[in-house]
């Protein structure tokens, strides 16, 4: 049975998320907005003995589930439709884990931490074709809030004052981080800027003693990450 999360169940809810990548995204959302706000809603699946056997969260009409098996359950699919969700995120075949084995990686002066002050520089990199003001408003309000409270982190590569490549996490816990936004402006691709952004962020997160996961929806991109110190595991895809 799917139940709306209560204060009494919050501690068990967060503990259940553990080190799962989807769980890290849900935990970050919970710490950013609290229990069942206008920006995020949370539910849990109650097992036979009353314990939590799964967790769900809705934000911007997307339902995130943990563990990944839930995404294929008829109960969850029906629930997503009832709650007005247009997508379900779940682990699939394109999540990778950072191994830290990058002997040829060297940071340079083009790198900058992504902060609330330069976050606007990143939007056209992550969403290069978008003119949607509503998308910008939602994304900026969400990301800046989480960055301000150190709930997510990012790195940008700059040429002069222009951000040409960026990498951002979408979820972090004490032990886990999920990199889910990596992009480079088209005219600056194939010059190593994307690799510089994502590896500098992965190294930074590893230095915080976090397991670092990365999500991609492309087989070719997956192979590129494998050459950069990431190892394939089950991941989060949109279904």
C-alpha cells in the first residue's frame, strides 16, 4: 500500500534511501523542501509488517522511485497516473559509478565552482535550445536553493567570462552523489571541456568521501564515461 509520508516515518524513509542513486535524489529533495510541500511530495510503500519497502517522490510532474524494481509495478504505474506524473525515473542500464582511476586528469584555471552567483551562466549550457521562461524559472529556483544549502554541487568550464561546459549533481547524501547534468555548448565539443567538468566534479565529491554515480541515456556517451574512470552499473532512466 502506498501512503503519504508522515513525520513519524521520515527517519525510516531517509534511512531506506541508503546509498541508492535514486534514493540520493529523493533525500536531497526532502532536505531542500521538507515534508510534502508545494515543490515536492513524498510517499512510501508499506510492507506486510509495516516496514517501508519502497519510497516515491513527485516534483515537477516527475515521479522518482527507489528501489528501481518499483517502476515496473502496476501499482506504481497506476499511482503515477493518478497523481498527474508524466514520467517515472528509475534505475536502468546507463548508470555508472566513478572509480577514481584517472592518472591523466589535471584541473586548470578554466574551472569554476557553480554557485548562486554564476548559476545563470549554466542554463544555456544545460538547455541550449530552450527559450522557455517557465523552465528557466523552475530550474533556477530549484538549483539555486539546493546550491545555497550545499545540497548539490557543480563545476563549470569557462573561456573568458563564458561558461562552455558544466556538470551538476541532482542528489547527494552523506555517502552518495549523483551527477545527472553534464553538457557542453555545441561549438566547444570534442575539446575535452566536458571531461574536465565532470571529472573535476567527481574528484571533488570523492574528496568528500562520497560514492559518485553518473547517469546518461546514450550508449555512446556511456562508453565515453567508461574511458574516463566510470564503471557501468544499473542506472536511472526515464520510462
